[in-house]
């Protein structure tokens, strides 16, 4: 049984080389990419046992996704489906002023039909943490229900529920997201949310410390983490607010940084750290993730320790 | 105005390197691939002016498809759509006994909603040949109607209608295909069909010569070409049957060989060749295509001439 | 008929990966590259119809160049030649203090023998803008004459003539350039010139605003654009000077930035923009170009609009 | 618990592209490769649960090996070591008359120090089959003892012991191999051996049927499989000899074919097949493996079924 | 001082991957390629010391050529030139019926201006063998004279002169070649010539044995080798004719096979072998060359020995 | 005979692409890398003749190393060995806070058994400079003795001995290094040392000027160069201290920068420059090296001159 069980969609990410244009290349790089599996991998890298559950088409594409996740060290418990597509997305990465762009091709996927009863709910109830994100209920009405049912089951089993708000404006409007996600809030223990989403989608005002405090008090979360990208993060726990700065980093890929942060935070909390210490490890993990291409935080505990202790190394030989 | 106008879907083809498995690679090769655009390119290579018309999503993926077709020298007249996906397929290429496998991901595409009235029908009526294949009506009920309407419009404009039967068992059953396609036969002047499809889908019996004759007489085509892969082809015209052998070839990719054959046949018929001569050029074009990776017959007239004359060269320096 | 017709040489550009040395690699990247075709593509991306005319060897290399230009959406009207080479150049890209270096291998090319009478002059006279650069007359005495004849024909047809000074010190000396190019000035309506060239080659003095004014008054141009790289550009029109700053950008490749600027400027002027607005779009197009590898401005109108309006996006998903 | 537990060394395989020379390339392809893990993967592909146990250096290289095996679907139970190298080998693949060549760099590896007591022996004793090969005891005197101890433990736990003779002449002499391996024979239930090894190393004479029979009788194995490469295999069981031909195949990589054969044979025996049926599936799996680059049999059950039933497909679309 | 000195042009060879078309790729493979340097390398691989002399532009391209030759183990003695191009050629490799095609771009090269007096003639006169081919005098009238002068100098120094006829129909007509090359014959000791060239260019008739005999007698050579590609070779020496069959081979690249043959023949003759033995080693070297991509015979003495003794190995591990 | 003879180990460097993780890639880049051969190449680039002597396994890996060094223009005089491995190392390159990491796999190499008497000592005694580094004696006790013997022989032959301290903490402790290397100091004329090593290993205190002075006086060197990375270098000679700043550079790879500096310094000293001038050229060479991937300073004299004169160029066309 895993310490952490995550549930969500993992897509096949197709992308031209950094800076190249989708319309002009003859090869796409292929990677598995999904917020929930990213979090599982990051947590696993920091020492927790982690698994990802989902519904996946029984095709070479589905097998490719599952194989890549297994390679990175997590367990998978997958409902293999003969219906529904493998979700894909096309990623074009560029700097200013062009910016990075994503084209989703994730309709009619196998996962969008996943119902809670298709999964082994014991796996969730025997875990210490259940994790999913606001992307999952955005994918279909079936998944809205499934997410709610899984959170409920986790609670019943005494499993801590952790949820990353993760608003995606290409999936739904702020109004739809707010209405759906706030209905899930009563079943959530730990909320992770970007300061921008708290403001734009939930309409909460104030500086990040105020955002964390207002979210925590209003919705009765145990813990709230407000993330601010390169400006660090805020943790709110037992009515106390903790600030964590971001580490300096030579960023190669910022995609997946939030997932690295969250996965490390969960793992270190499970390990017994208090919130400020867990935030420190989360920030260090996020900083190393930024030096790694792809979505996944292929870090080692030793590296994260080194960054927490001394800010990392230059050349070791 | 083009000599030849073709209509159909061109997909983005995603494939691992030859022999590699989809589930095990980190890069996919990307190419535009579609029977109707392949035919247009092959015809254009042999000297005809050719264009492809279709409905394409206004995304980098759609632009990539159109750009690649233009690169190969044909004109494109495209309805840009804000709805519907770009069709894709995954191609895994292998030898015996594994074989080559295709995974279609072409549902809910932009082209599946294309109606005849969205196109400039004058372009079809001013052409000398209109071409499409049995794949097009297999894609949606809308496209069944559109195909029928375009064939009708072509006839009214005095444009010769050429049709490749192209049965695909991953798109529909033999019964569905027979029922739909035989209804289109009265609007078709020139039919190209694989001997296997004539037998399995249409239920016609006999050796290839008999197949050609029976098809021609029964459905009142002007010309029938029965293709037999590496065993050559049969042409039926004015009740006379002509046999054409295949040229010896070092095959690198057999995909698109039929389209190369058909495109060359159309171009040479337009050029004024009689059926036996056109078949000879078609066979030579198909043979060179087999030496070229990808779906597209990037041949030159000079090369085709050389093969017809002398069977090709070895090393020229 | 195209809004814009451009004339010039497009070479095959051979280059090792960024930072690698020509003498040490086993693969060269291959691209088509030429100032005039770059301008046509940039203009086409912003909504103008554009074509490129030239003389090209009828070899796979020549066909490759033409195919790549067609892929990017412009029309080509090419005199195919059985004599003369395809021009190539070798590009080694590096940062400070090594710098980027170019080795031209463009002697005895097909284009260097091109005469005005080999082209369909109606195409120029029916266009709204004819464009070439100071590179073209630098390539051969034949091309000096051809350039003059084409500018003359354009004027006679009422076509606006736009000219980018584009001095190349590996092709000729400042003296040769000045003597040749100032003879062409009376036939030119719109001049684009780098501030450095105005000073070094034409010997004009002053700050960029003064350069623009002096050039405009002295040679009786309708419009003068003085470019200053990362420091922006100056437009002079109807005796009024307009300044345009450069947008902040994460530069991946600066080659072709000037051509992107000029192509966008022409397209927006044709669209009806006044000079300051056209300069703004030109600067935005140039900024996006800098994020794209290769010489060509593969931008979209929507992207350019977004940069003009808001300075571009970061991550859109 | 897994149906099958395998024990042995898995190396990092470094190779230039097919046909290229080690001394002349700038990139090596990297793959995990080991007979025992290959067998586990092949068995897993045919439906058995399989795991690989070994001792691996706790370095990125060791993690890379383990990650790749997990990606292919097997479980790993690894003793992480802070001493000893990760074994590597360099593979140069070529046709006649050059031939394929291997340079081993596998001395002083972590695995060469592995002792039985470092592993969870319950895992072996709870499995249905324990598998290793003649390579393992060739690697060090420690491993000779470990292999003997593991075979003994398996027997004690009622686990069937299967052993592939796998003589490697770059590791030891025929005399050393014979002396060591025949001492292990009393602990082995099922022996797989190449006809050539039976003759050259064990000194047994006769045609392959005779080899199987003599080995079975002389050493009291339950089952003997004599492999003959492209000429098929012989199975001896309950004193009955069964012949199995090889399937026709377009060979891309013959390395790992024997492991694919053995893994499938084990899986189908566990599934309940009699020896002739298991040999048939083993031959089909080996045939598909030959179409796949790399050492690993990335086949699916459906593909193997299809080959057994009909000899495979050509193009499916 | 080297045993063998060779003189000629080595070009930069630019090619798409095997089977791909020049007009359709975005990367060219780059290699140094020249008959005379190929011969030096092959001879060096078989144990002779060898050097290549030439005139090369002092550019990164010229340095790349020289660096690659040095990498392969020969010495270079190069006149660095500030004038003249580096010769290049484009190679498109394909099977039947398309065939392999070469586009030369080797006019106005530095080497075409090389005069004998620019080189250190002592180097030639102190060598045991001087070697060049019929390509060299085909490149310019200057090189015709230079070739004659070098052959004369070699003779004066007591150096054996070996010459490969190497007719290239893209460089000159049979008549030009015959007239020029037969004038050089009196200065040549050992002639290597393809049977086809002996017939087509020199107009000699007969089977290969007769060709060798007639050439030897008519022009007073010491030794004549008539090559016949996959059908082997004929050696004529002291009025005796020796036949050598070709070894069976899985051909990957046939370009450079003749040079491998000639280089090995020279090296073995220098080593003291009689003509039949040298032919045997030459055939074995050529056979291994055919398994290697590129023009160069990167063989080892041990491999050649193994082929001569046993026809080569299959898999050695 | 070469101006400079260097002695040491050159390894095969295996690395994933920049920023990628060793455990996650399928291809390693391969290069030859060694401090002493790097110095020889840098010196050769600046006009000195240079050679590298070592002991290398007679395998394709050993030949690959030697071939690459020859390609870069230096001579090699190698003892080919049938025993001992080719040293390799794995390099993972990343930015902050992850840093670059090296995994050595260089035990039991051929070079670690090299004795002075295996080499042609005349080659050292006839050179003007003999060079090795503190890495060499760190590799084995045999090499400690060999290094001492070679330094002694050089002195006896009147050859200047230059030594780069090059402490590597993955090879030995500071105490071991200090004890061994200070014993070699009496045989050394010119010492190059990083300021950090002088402090950490030798325990000398002070600012870099003081370090240079104290080292020079205490150990009686002719010349001491103290390097400080991006902060420049200090030269001490004849009791005078000279400071040299580093040039501004867009760093692509900092590995090998010190070797580039040292090689250029030696070459310019041999050329006759005084210490301050030699330091200036050394700094310029190091700056260009930083723009080049890989360990090797593939610079040209012209480029170095340009940087010394004007700080380098931007774009030259």
C-alpha cells in the first residue's frame, strides 16, 4: 500500500524542440505529463511510496504513459479501457514576448468516463494521503462526480485529502470552476492554490498572507498553501502563516514546478516535518525541477538536502 | 485553375522510427498524410497542376499540414475552421511477422463537418479531373452527402470523376462500405480498386482480369483499374483489358504506393496517354515511391521516364 | 496577383547546432534563407499576399529552396535554370566574444545571371509593392542592371518600390556599394536602412532622427525607415519623424529580424496603417521573430496583435 | 508476489547506430540489457507477473537500469550498493562478413559481490519459478556460490528452477563453464541450452533431438529445451521429444531472441500449456522479438496469439 | 616519411539519411570523401604508413576535411590556400529503381589550382608508392599538368606509381578521359581499372582476363588490376593472370569499396605479399568496407585477417 | 619533434544533453576528454606543435580517443595495451542550484599501469616544454612514480616542466594530494594552480597576489600562475606579480576553460611573449573556449588575436 494515492489524467505531451514552432518541425518529443502523476513522482523522489490511479486506453499510447510513470518509480493501478482516447496535448515553448502555448486535444478520453466504482477504493482508504487537482473535475461531469466520491471515500477511510486548485482557463470559465470546486472544499483537508487563482477565480482579495488566512478560515481547511511562482509560497496552518522564499535557479523548464513543490510538501509532511520545514524542502525541490527539462521532478533526496543546506553545488568532480 | 482537384482528409501522421515500438520511444516523426493529397502530389510531380481542397482547423497543426502539402508543390484551397480537431494517426512500421500497425485518432475532426457549399464549386467544375476516395464518405454522414454532392457537381461541370475505392476496415464494415460506395458509383467515371476489396467488399469473383471486366460492365464505368500490389495492375477501358507488371524495387516504404500509382495514372491520361501507357508510367512512379520514406511520391518526371525506359539507374556520378 | 512581389537570391543555409563549430560537426542543419523571401514571408504572415521571383537551378537543391518558401505560404515564380549553382552559405552561431560567423559560397549562381526579360514583368507591375535589397545588385553586374530595370518597370506600372539597403561587407566595399546603390535611389519610394550603414557606407552624420531626415530630404524618398537593432527604429514620412522602441525579447536568433520588421511594415502600410502604427507592428513582429530559430518570421497575426496590445503572454494553458 | 523471480546482472548497453563503428561516432544509444531481466519482461508480456532481483550501484546509472526495467512492466527488488561499478558493454552491430561485436566492461561490478543473504529469500520461495542463467556464476566466485544458494533455496521452497545455460566465451573457457555449471545441474528442473553449447561446452554428441534426450536422461532434468536459432527448437519432457520450427521473420535485431523464447516458454507453462504448445508460443514470441530493435521483447499477448494463429499481419489500417 | 603518398581532392560530402530525398530534409550528414584519401586510409588500416597531400582552403570547411582524415590515422601535408572553394558534393542514396545520385559542386576549388612546385616533392620521392586517380586530372588543366609532373617526379625518385583509372562521367567525356589518361600511362607502374571503364572509355574488348592482359601488354604496366564490383577482380602481373572472387557481404554502403580494395592491395604488396595474396586481402577489405556507412574503410587488420581465414564472424560475445 | 609534450589520461566522456538527467536519457554524447590533451590542443591552436603521450587499450574505445585527438591537430605517441580498461566518466550538466556532476569510472585503466620506461624519453627531452597535471599522480601509485620519473628526465634534457595542480576531490583527499604533489614541486619550473586549491589543499593564505608570491618564493618556481575562474588570473615571474582580468563571455561550457588558458599561456611563452602578454592571450583563449561545447578549445589564432585586440565580433557577414 502506498503512502500517497493520486488520481487524475496523464496526457501524452507532444512538443517541438524548445523555441521551435509546431507548424515547422518534423519531429515531436513525446513525454507523459499530468499534474497528479507529477505530484506522485515528486513525493516518491523524496522518500514516500506513491501511486497513481486512472483509466487508460489499452493501446500502445496508454501503455506508453503507464510505462513512463513506472520508470520514474511510482506504482500504477490502472483501469484499462477499450473505449475512449488517450488525451494528448501539443506544447510550444518560447520566451518573451511569444510565450509558451498549449493546444489541448483531450476530449472524449478514456479517463473522462472513469467512475469511482471502477477503482479499488481500499487503496485510497488505506493510504495516508489522497491527492487530486482542480483539473480532474474540469474534464467531464462524470469526473466531477467521481472526484467528489473519491474525496468522500478518503475522508471515510481517515485519509488526509490534499487538493491543488490548478485552474486552467482553456478547460472552463472562472465561474464554472468556482462553483464546482468550492462544492468540493468541505471534503478537503489541505488546499494548494496559486495566489492568482485565489484572486481571479475565487474573488478573494489581499496580499498572499491574507489570501492564505482568508481561505483557511472561510473554508475550514487544516492547511492552506498559497504559491507565488518565483516569489515563493505562503503556508497557513493552525492559524499561523509561514513564508517561504523561492531559491535562485537557472530555469530550463518551469512546467511542473508547482507539482514538484506540492509533491515534496506532501512527502515531507508525511515524513513528520512541520509546515515551515516542509515548505523549505518543497521550495528546494521546485528549484531543482526548474533545471530539468520535461514536467517531472527527477530529483534525489540528497540533491534536495544539499540545496536546503547550502543552496546547491556548482561543479563536482 | 488546376487540372486536378482532390478532396479528402489529410492527417498528421505520428510515428516512431522504422521497427521501433510506439510504447517505447521518446520522439515521433511528423508528416502530413492523406490519400487524396498524395494523389494530387503524385499527379503534380508528373506535370499536371493539382490542388487539394479540404476543411482544416485553424491551429498550428492544421497549418503544418497545409504547409507541407504546399511544399510538395500543390495548391491548397482550405476552409479554415475554428471547430473540430486535426485528425492524427499513429503508425508503427515493422516487418514479418509483426507487421505494420495503424492507430487512428481521427474522430470529431474539422473535415468531418465539411459541406459542399462551403467550397468554391467552380474550382471543381473548371478542373479536368475531380478525385476522391472511399475513405472520405467513411468519415461521417455529412461527408457521405458532401462526397455525393461534389461528384454530382463535377459531372454537371463536365469534369471527369475518378475514385479510389480504398476500403479501410478500421473505419467501417464491408457491408456499410458496399452499401454507401455503390450508391456513388453512378457518378464515377474512373474507378481504381484493389483486387482484394473487389472480392471482399463488393463480393465480385474471378481473377483480376475478370474483376476489372465485371466491374466495368456492371457499373458502367469508363475505365476501371484493378491494383494488385507487387503483382501489378489491370486496366479496363472500352471493354479491353490491359495488364501491367510491377517494376522490381528495393522497398523502403510501401505506404502511399497506391496513391502514387493513381496520381501518375491520372496525370498521364490528362497528358494524352492511352491506358496501357498511363499504366506503365503509373507502375514506374509506384516503384520509385517504394524507395522513398513517407507517404508521398517525391519523384521527378525524369526519374519516371528513366524507369520506364531502362528500369532505373544504379550509381550516377 | 500578389500584393507584394520580391526579387532576390535565396540561399541554402548550412549550419552546425548553435555554438558548435563548423570544423567539428557531422551534421549540418539545412534551411532556405534570403532577405527578399524573408520579407515576403513576414508580409504574408501579416495578411498580405506575397510572392518571390528568382532564378533557380533545376536541381534538388533548387527545388528544396522553392519548396520551403512555398511551405511558409508565399507564391513563387521561378525561372528554372540548367546553368549556375545554387548559392549556399555556412553559418556558425556563437555568443561573445566569439560571435556569429558566415562563410559565403555564392559565386557563379544561377541567380547571378538573371535578366529582367526572363521574368513576367506584368507580375511586378500588377503588384502594389515591389521589394528588393542592396544584396541583389552586389551579386553580379548582370544583377545590377536587372535590379535597375525591375525598379524602373515597377515605377512605370505604378507599383510602390521598397528597398532595404542591407550592406554586406563580405560582398563588396562601402565605396562600391555607395556608388551602385545611390544610382538606384531615384527609382525607390521607400528606403529601409540600418543607422550603421547610413553612417559607414553613405557617410551621413547625425543621430538616427537626423539620418532619417537627411536621407529623406536628400534623395526625395516618400518614406525612410532607419533601423537600430535592439534600440528600435525611426520612421520619416511627409517630413515627420516617428520613433519606435524595440520590444523586450528573449532572443534565440537575431538573423532575419530586420527582414521580419520590413515585411511587417510593408504589410501594415498596405493594410492602411499610418507610419507610426506600421512601425509598431513591425517592431512587434521583429520581437517575436527573435524567439524563433532560423531566418524566417513564422509569426501569426494574432500573436503580433497580442504583443502590440499587451506585450505578449507567458504560459497559456 | 510474482509468478517468476529472476536473478542476474543487467548491464548498460552502449552502442553506435546499426552498422556504424564504435571508434567513429559521437553518440551512443543507451539501453538496459541482461538475459535474466529480458526473460522476466518476456514472461510478463505473456501474462505472468515477473520480477528481477539484483544488486545495483546507487548511482544515476544504476537507477537508469532499474527505471527502464520497471517501465517494461516488471517488478524490481534491488539491493542498492555504495560499492562496485555498474556493468556496461559496448555493442557494435554489423552484417556479414564483419559481424556483431561486443566489448564487455563488467569487472568489479556491484552485482559481482551479491550474496544470497542480502536478498529476501521468501520472494524466491513464494514464486512459482526461479530463473537465472549460466552468465551469473561466470561473473565472480561470489556469484557462483550465490547462484548455488539461490537454486537450493528455491528447491526448498518448492519453486521450479529454470536455467538457461548461456555460455559466453568472453567470460570463461568451456572447461571452467562445464565444471561450474554441471555442479549446479542437480538443483535445476528445466534446462534451456543452445545446441552449440551442448556440443562445444558439455561435449554431448548427436542431432538436436539426441542432445535433448541425452541431457534429460543424464542429468535428470524435468524438461530440456535445446535451441537452434533460426532452425527452431527441441523440447524434451517426460522422455518425449517435441520439435518446434522457427517462424519466418524480417530480423532487425537477433540479440535477446533466446531470452524472449525462454520467457514466453516459462509464462505459457505457468499458464498451463503443455510443452509443445508452450514451444509454439515461445517461437512466436521470439519471431516478433526479431522485428524489434534492442534486447527486450516488447510484444503483446494479442500479437503473439495472432502469429500462432495465422503467422502475423502485414498492414492493418 | 610515409610508405605511401596520395594526391587528390577530398570533398565535403553532404547527404540526407539513406533513402531520403535531398529536396525534403532539414539535415545533411557531413563527411570528408575523396578517392585518394580513401586509399591512404585503407592502406594505413592494413599497416602501411600513409599520407595525403593536397591544396585546401584555409577555412573551417577545409580544416574539417583535414581533421577528419587525421582522425582516421593518416598524415596530411596540405598547402593552405586563401583562394578557391572547398569542393562539395551532394549524395542521395537509394535502392532500385531510383538508384544513388550525386550532384557535384566542385568547380573553382582551391585544389584545382594546385601546382607540383607548391608541394614538398621529396615527400613523394622518399615514399615507396605514389598514388593518384583519373579524377585528379579531370578537375582542371592545371591539375592535368600537376598530375603528370608528380608522376614524373615519383619515377625519378624510384617511387612506384599506382593509378586508379576512376572514370567519372559527370566530369568529362570518355574521349577527353581517354586522351588525357593514356598520355599519363607511360609514367604509371600499377594500373587499377574497372572492367566497364576499360571497355567504355579505352575501347578494349574481351572478358576481364583479356582486358587485364591487353592493358598490361599494350601499355607496358608492371601490374594491372581489373575490378568487377560484386564479381571480384583480376590481377595481371609478370604476364600471369590471377582471379579473385568477391566475399559475400551485407552491403550497407558500396561507395568507397574500390578505394578500400586498392588501398589494401597496395599495403599488402608493400608488406611483401605476392599479387594473388594481396588480391585476397584487398577483396576481404572491400567486403568489410561494404558493411560500413560512409566512404572510408574503417577496418582493422585483425578483422581483415579473420575474413581471409574464415569468412568473418557472426556474433562474438 | 613537438614543442610541447603532454602526458596524462584522456577519458571517454559520456553525457546526456545539457540539463538532461543521466537516469532518463536514451543517448549519450561521446567525446575524448583529458586535461593534458586539452592543453596540447589549445597550445597547438595557438601555433605550437604539440603531442600527447599515454598508454591506451588497443580497443575501438582507445582508438576513438586517439582519433579524436589527432583530428584536433596534435600528434599522439601511444603505448597500445592489451590490458586495462579505457577510462570513462559520466557528465551531467546543469545550472543552479542543481550544478554539474561527474561520475568517474576510471579504475583499472591501461594508463594507470604506465611506466616511464615504456615511452620514448627522447621525445620528452627534445621538447621545449613537458606538461602534466596533478590528476596523473592521483590515478595510481605507478603513475606517481612515472610522473616523478618523467619530470626528472625532462629536467635532465633541459626541457621546461610545466605543471597544473588540478586537485580533484573525487580522486583523493587534500592531505594525500598535498603530500604527493609537493614532493614533485622541486622538479617543476612553471606551476599553474587555482586559488582555491592553493588555499584548501596547500593551506596557503592570502589574496591571490599573495598566493602567487608565497608559492613562487617558498618552492622556488620560475613562474606561478594562480587562476581564479571568472575573476581572472595572476602571474608571478621574476618576483613580479601581473594581474589579468577575464574577458566577458556568453558561457556555453566552462569545462576545459582552465586547460585552454594553460595551453595558450605555454604556446605564447614559447612564441616569445613576456608573462603579461602570454596571460592576455591565455585569457582570450579561455574566453572563446567558454563559447564552445565540449572540453576542447577549438579556437583559431585569428580569433584569439581579434579578442585580444577588440574584444571579439558580433555578426560577420
